[in-house]
C-alpha cells in the first residue's frame, strides 16, 4: 500500500484483483477507500454465470460418514480423476478444437508460508499413505472400485454421494479389475505396479518426486518449502523414501506436453501466480477459517479453461461455428472435481461459495419445462403502467427508476396528506423484545418480554453516540441489494430522521436504553439501523406508488406479461424450472417425454413418481404441475394435494355442465343467454 501511494502520488492506479472482497473484509478504512473507487464488480458469480471457466462438482461428505468411509471416499476421488484421464486419452482428437489440456490432479493447502506446518505435513502423509495402500492392496482396491461404481455411498441424509458422477466409466464396460490395472498405467506410469517411493530431488530445491518402483517415471511431485522435513516424516510413517540427484525441476515442466506428472501436491506456489490449464481435480488440505482470499486463489487455479477458439467458456455456453459439434462427455473434462482430505475443510469451502453467491454443489440439474399459454378470446384485464410515459417507452419494474425524479430519503412531509398518512400517521413499530431474548445467552441485559411492552424512542443524547458513517454505508448496501439506484441518501437526512421520533414506535425493555456503558452503543446502532431500513423500504415504496398512480391504465393481459412463468428471463416464452438430482435419470427421461408432448401441443395424461401434469382448459397456461414428493424442486410452486383436487373437481364439473355460468348458477343456451353486465 505504501509503495502504491508513492507511485501514484501525482497520478492514479488502475487495479484488478479477484480478492478485493476478502482483502477488505473487517478493515473499515480499506472498505471505505475501495467502496469509493470501485468501477466494476465482476466477482466470480458473474464470471461463472456468463459461462466462463469450468463447472465444478463437490464431493461433499459429512464428518460422521467420512470418518467411517475415508478409504472409499478417497478411492472415489481417485476415480474422478482417472475418469477424466481416460476420457482425455480416448478422445483427444475430438477435444482438440476445444483446447482441453491433459488433466492434472492437485492437492492444495490454504497456508502460504514457506515452512511446512504440522497440519500440512500430516495431510500430505495421509494422502501418500492412501496411494501406497491403493497400489499395494490390489484385491481391496478392486473391491472399493466396485463399491464406488456399483453400490455408491449413502450419506446420513440418505443420498447416494456418488450417484451420476461416473457416467463415462459406467458405460465403458470395464470391470473393476481392468480399471485398477489401467490406473497403474494411466495415473501412476507403472503398468506392472510397484512400491510407492518418496524421493527428495537434490537438484530441484523444495521438490519431492513420487514414483512406483525405482525405475518408472515419476507420476507426482510435491512442492514444499522444507522438503527434507517432509521426507523424514514420511520415513517415520513407514513410507519408502530416498534421494536422487536431479538437475531439472518437475514442477516447472508440468505444463509441457512431455511432462509425466499427473499429481501435484503443495501450497505456497499455488497462491503466488502459478498458472496452468491442466487442473481438473482438486483436493483441499488444511483450509483455515481466516483464509478466504487464499481459498479464492486456490479455486481460481482449478476453474481456468481455454475453451473453443480461446473463448474461455464452457462448450455448452460457447458459440460454436457450423461443423463443430460438442463432443459427448466433454462436460467431464470441463468440470473441476473438488474434495477435502477432511470434512471440515469442505465446510470452509462451502462457506466461501455461499459468500460468493454460488451454489455449493451441482448435484442437481436444471430442467426447463415449457407451458402452453391460453390467453383466450376475451382477454383478462390487468392494471399496468402505460407503455409510454411522456414519449418514453417504459419497462416493467424499471419505469420509476428510469423516468421519475430522484427521491431523497427524508422525514415524512406532513404538509402532504398522502405522505403524512402513509409515513407519519401509520407509524412503524419495531419490537426489540425478541431480539433481546435471542441475545440473552450472550450476557446482554434485557427483559423477558412478559406483560405490557415498554414504548420508547432514541433520544438526541443516544443519537450523538451513533456512528453515522456506518449507518450510511449500511443503508447504501441495503439500497444496492434492492437495486434502488435512483434513491438518494445523505448523512444529514439520516441524522434528521433519527432526531424525528414521530414516524416510529420502539418496543424495548427500559434497561436497554440506559447509558451505563459504551457496550450499549452497539445495541443502539443496531436499533437505529433496523428502524432506518424499515423506513427506507416504506419511503421508497410510497414514492414509487405515488409516482406510478397517474400513469396506470387497464390493459389486456399479454403473452409477455412478466407474471407468466419464466418470462422475466426469456420474454414471450414460459416455463417451469425443475431441479432434479443427477442420479434420477428416469425422471429426466420422463420429463423429456412431457416436454415433447407440450411442444407438439398435445395434452396427454402424464404422471410419474409423485408428479402429475394437470390439464385445465380455462387456465392461463397449461399444464399445472402437482408434486407429492421431495425428489425434485419446482419453481414456481406446484399444486399441493388440496389444490390439485380442486382443479380436477372444477374440470369435472365444467365438463359435465358446459353451459353453467358462475353469476347465476343457471345453464343458458346461446339463444336465451342474457346480456353480459358491464364490470
């Protein structure tokens, strides 16, 4: 930072980083500095959402299950990498236009220190001991391969962890024995097998070679700061060790075509600029709670993808020219497999994904089921904004933000009757009693909420102690989360709002407002923030409705109405979004049949595993979906049992009484039907 300030003393710097969010976390001065200077936020969730980089698949196991099935879990991880290797070897030519590199298996740690920590060392030794057992215990390894591919592993939640993960291997017609033999050749560079050797390379500082037998090419390299210490520890743990004079670096040759290395273990260099297109399976070692920036760096090493024509995109999202087809199973090589040596490492990784706004796994696939729209001859009337306002075309939901005067958050204007009623007379109520009860175990002062609740307000003396800058930035964040970019917020108006007690009622134990220590100030700030958020939402909603009211009109329901399923994402289309576990191939196949029927305009009966398509000719779209299972997740929400029964009964009644009208309950013929009343 000091160097940058000197360099930019009479100018400016343009910076790019994947880890700004983590670097400034918990650092108020840095947060304020970068909040004022950020031009573009293109964090990983946007990058991934636009189709860039590899997909990812997490082999996620709870601690209890992993403790009793560690060997099976690690075997599945090895097979995940072997599947990628074999597929690459068998279809290299087909993958060449997509710039797929030879797969590489890496184990990475969160530590960025040059020294070898105790936890790093124990994790590395555990990995090496597993590899040694795998190659030496032939019959046991073959049995575990069989169990992974044919039986799976049922977790505590009842889910098969390995379901759908080995589609290519399961269709290759290889026996578990043949797969074991091929791993010796493909992964370990030793067709005849042999004992695992851990060799310190004297000519390459910090590098340790892994090989089977004394004469086979090395299949792996460990890159650590203290190589002698690790080799000594391996020797103490019963692994075969030695030294070898070597003049060239195995690590630096990894990205060359001639490199025999399939496995890379290390930590520091993975977070200091090392780059490779080869990483396809990643094991996490010693991932700590405070290493968010390092975790992002590690993740970034694995998701790099050249893509077709160096587009950096997954083939499913890239624009392919005529004559170039997407090879079968290419997704296996465009997916980063991630697992942890211990379950708690995966928990830290899941936290990182959630902070980045990413799904924590891809064990479910998304299926889009189209619908048949049925607007009818007599259109349903709706209330909508005019399509043009003052000659400007409006967009659903965006007109106020784009066309209205920019409102500034302020106390209620009692001179305006509508504003006085909505924001002044109809006061906000903030009940702080439940909050006090939930924090009571942490030693905070508070009542139990019994009896009449005490009403109060923040006094000017309490407001004087509040951090207005923090409240301002929190409100700006609140505004940004809701895309209210046309709302202006000032520090002065925040202070004015807090001094004006006419717009809210605070229910709180009296003791919480007694200024008997600075510890209370934090609580007051939380109260102020909760009040300001509630008021900001009400204020913005009022201003929006107040502006829109003169511009509303009756309009016929149209096919691109945003309330139709999926129209917000794909105008003029409509669909259900169905999330299905990858192991449920039968459901996908059956849904494909239903989709084909819908696209042909056929309304055939369809029911499968607790799902049912309900056809009702008078509904705005068809079919309605009924769900009586937790195998899938449907959005928008499907019918429940009672709703399905109602629709089916209504359909049956209508079919039996085609001339019945809801206004009188009589059946009318076309000749004697009375005039339709005006509504």
